[in-house]
C-alpha cells in the first residue's frame, strides 16, 4: 500500500491547523482534524487508523497552544481526550456500514460532543466562568467577556466537520460522475 497519500494528507492537515491557529480571527475552530479522526477510524485499516489522526493531533496541539499564547499542557488536554473519546465512540459503529447520511450525522454529532465537552471542561477549570448555571451557559454559548461568543466555535466546528467529512466521502466513494465513452474519446483526441 502506498503511504505517500496518507503522509501528504497528514502534512496538509498539520499546515491547515497551524495556519488556522496563526490567524484565529479569520475562521476560529475551522479545522479538518475531527473529520480526519472520524474518517480515519471508519476507512483506514491497521495502525494507520489510529496513528494518522492521533499523531497529527499530538504534534499540532502543543504548537497551536504556543502560537495562541497558551500553555501547551493543561486542563485542555482532558477536554481533548474526552472530545477524542466521543468521536471514537461515534466512529466505531459507522465502520460496519459507512453510508453518506450516517457519516455526516456522525460528523455533526462529533462536533456537538466535542464542543459541549471542551466548553464544560473550560467552565469547570477556568476562573473566568462563575460556577453557576449562568456561568455554564456563558461557557457553552456566549464565551468569556472580551472574547468572541463560543457559539461561533460550534458553528465553525459543524461546518468544518461536515465539509471535510463530505470531501473524504467524495474521495472515498468516487462520487465523481463517470465519463461516457464518447466524452473519453473526445478528451483523447483533443
């Protein structure tokens, strides 16, 4: 099996994630990483199923944290582990019969679970959120004072998960229309 496409995919995801961290005001939390995890668990076999997405995550998370001015090790790792665990739990049943609509529903579910879990950890661990129902709602929806609303992260996570999962499905399933013999002959003679 030629591993070059997988390595190139990993490099593209790493570049996309680091550039997204360098310019977070453009599209915050728009990343192919969760879709890569979901689709890798569903479509890849052997060690690549786990090594590709988790390797990219382990390599990029400290870099992203440093670029954004955060400590690369902290409570956010607990949130990441919970979010990754939720994505794994969603992906594993999809492996048996990965159809388009269940895969897209899985991508949306993974985004919702990841968002909820990471913001819940933020609520529990960050002093900027009062430990009240209002503080929990603030962590899950409006975000801390002086920052953008957290619902934008949900919107972008949903959009990126659906987009990148859809792209993987297109590539995996070969949804491009087949060329007719006449159009193939026209291309050869041109």
